[in-house]
C-alpha cells in the first residue's frame, strides 16, 4: 500500500461512501462522519451509523471476492 489509511474512532455520525479516488488499484472510501478511510483489501468492513454496511461498500467487497 502506498500510504497508510486514515483510521479515526468512528462516531455515531458515520456515513461511508466512495471518495472517487483510488489508492493503488483500489477504490478509496471515506467516512464523512469521522474521516476514516477504507479500501476493499482491508480485513474489516465499515458500517454506517445505522449499523448497516453501505451499498457501495457491499458492492466493492463483492467485486473484490469475484475477482479473486
Ligand atoms: Zn466514521
């Protein structure tokens, strides 16, 4: 990985979405609530304040599994 991800303590306002940027060859996701970052190769999966995995994140995980 070309740089470390920003990981903040997620708060009750977490809302994840694709940033539109790419890190290495992966889509970069950001949390607008706390500023954390995530890419699909990470061993954890981000969730929104609602407790659900956001749709764009689910798609990215599925695409990554399909590729492997
Ligand atoms: Zn967050």
